[in-house]
C-alpha cells in the first residue's frame, strides 16, 4: 500500500529532529509505519536525566490528548448506552441548563462551548501543581451556568466534554482504562490510562520542562480524565494506529467513523471529528492529533489513502510534534510544505466590544492566549490550517477581518490606553477565589506565591496580564462587564466571573 512512499527521505527528515536532542537532555522518538509494520524509528536524547538511559521507541510516555480518539472509539462501541445526539443532561441530570443541553457529539468535537476545566482553575488562581480529584471537579462543573459560546457556533479546544462523557459512562459500568488495556492488547500494544498523575505506570519515563536555565521535572495535580490519560511507548502507539489503518476485527470502520466530518449548527463542516483533526498538506488531507502534558509532547499523522503514518513522542516540553510530523510526512509523500505568512501587520488588535483580542508577531497569531502559525492562503488571506484552532484572516485597511474558530471577527489596532483607578480594590468569585487590583497591577495568591502582574489596557474595559505557572505562561484578558462585575478570559475558558468585594 505504501509503494509510492519515500521512507528513506522520511527517516532522514525525522533524524534531523532527533539528532538535535543531546545525550544529556530529554529526548523523544519519531516512528514511521504502514499497515505491514514499523518502517523506521529514530530517537534522540535520554528518557531520564537521573540514569541518562537513551530514549528509545520503547520508552513509555504520557500521550496526553492523543488519547481523545481512543476514548471516542469507546463511546462509539457503547452506542447502546450513550449516543452522540444525547444531551449531556440525559446522563448527568445534575448539570445546569447551559451544560445539560450540549450533546455528547458536540462535547467531543470541540463545538460544545464547554469551558476547559484546567483553564477555569487557572483563572481561580489554582496552580498546575494543585491536586484535584474527580468528585470535587464534577461538583465544580455542576455549579457552572455559562458556556464559552453557544453550542454549535464555534470550534474551540476544551477537555471538559471528555471528562463529562467519561463520567456518564462510568455510571453505567464502562471504564476507559479497561478499554485501552484490552483493545491495546488486540493491536499488540501495551497501553494504560491512569487518571491521576501519581498513579504508578510500568516503565513511565519522567517529563521535563526548561525554566530558562535548567531542566525541571514536570508534575501536574489535575485529575487527568479520558481527555488525556493514555500512556504507552511510541512503538505501542504505532501498533495501535496500524490496527486502525488495518480496518479489521474490532477496528473495522473505526477510523472512518472517528474522522468523519462534523458540522456546526449552520451546517458548515468543522474539520474536527471525534478526537481526530484533519490536516492539509499540499492538496491532500491527512488525519491526526497532538498531545501536551507538562513535560510531554506527542503527535501522530495518518495518510488513510496510502495506509501510512507517523508517530512523535517526547519527554520534553519544547518538542514541536506537529512540525516534526508535518515535515516528515512531506518528505514521505513529496507534498509541499505550507509557507508561513507575514501578511498581517504586527501588533495587538481587539474587537469593538467583548474580550476578543489577537496579537500578531510575524507568522504567529495569538488569540486569547493560544498561539498559532498562519500560512499563505489565496487572495492575500492567511490560514492557520488547523481544525482545532481554525483561523482565516486578512487585512482590511487598519483592521484584521475574517473568522477565528469559525466565528466572524473584525479587530482593530489597540491604541495606547490608561489604567483607570476605578478598577482598584478587591474582587471575589462565587468559588471563593479572590484577587486585588492596586497601582495598575493584579495581585493574586497568598504568602510566598503572591504575584503582582501589571495590567495593560486594550480599551473598552479590557486589560491583559500575564500569569506564570511552572511551565505555563498565560495571558489573561480581564474584561469589565459592569462597574462591579468582570470576567477573566483565556482561549479555553471565557466565563469565570468576579464581583467587587463590598
């Protein structure tokens, strides 16, 4: 099936990336395969800075959001218990109306508007390291009454739908960990799905992030959920994907179902399926997904026509799995790589009202804290070429116009603004969170973790501040809704409100 594939060129492309990971730093592996098996495996760096054992294709890592398509496969396998058109409230009746009415399909295809749980916690001042458990997290979600946007009108990445659907299935005795172990074994893969970071996993290598000077061990406190709980080696992920491409037995028809186009409420296709996203390379469509946990990055890309694929796994925060997979697939197929575009003028832009802002720096466009590379498109437009973070933008005079997340936006350059003293004081959330604004700074946290973060005015009651949390840097929009009411906004969570303390 892969006679036309240039495996030699693909392996050379993969090796260029892995050779940059030295023998005294974290590393990763790039694996090429077809339905007959693994065609090459290139690895570099080490799997542990304590032992300095080389990273190999057999090193076990956290796949993170690569997990999503496997969970969706389990959902499809239990259509007698839960259906894609079921509203979440049918299975989780305790949810508030905004959440309850979102369908299972929209909860999984990123069009449901469900705010991301981890991002919500960040906006409440909880660190990536703060331990949280499944029960209290569900109680938190049960109290929420606002979506990020009306279900079916946009596409924006969120993990919460997977958490809620997993809870619904567990109430019916269906557990994801059992599913991945059993079906992984059928594919010749050793897979696991621990739901908390500190659960022991056989062979799991540590993850690392760089603080600017040295490598640090990664950690996370969030109960992981089936949005990103799978673990395994690069080899095991390749074997699992080979079974999907093989399209037989319990995997028959599965890849087609998972990658089938999903539609927004107005009928437009979104490009994000059930845990899989479509990627364009030249005039051809590929299917894949990435994953990111603190200290781990992964990606896979499949060519369903030629039955070939690539896997990238790593235990280092700075690995760009998408870039590695895309360039290696281009070498494999001979397809041209997209060209990054600088057609948008550098600067920060905001909509006339609302919390929506972007920052343009060369070919990188940051939208509500999420960075995307934009590429040349027809007619002077630029496109992110991303199904999970779609952008299609152009300059119109001084403004930037087009679609972000399939929603129409018109953004104007930010003019220099002053910070109003009327913002000063204490602000509190119904969840018990609190921060203060003083001398143009947001003050959040207590004692030795008390941070003072300067505000930068965008106009129209909107301000940006930068929150640093271990390996993450988050640019938060503070949006004044009323004189004594505001919201904090990130790309994945746009509904956390605070009121002025009396």
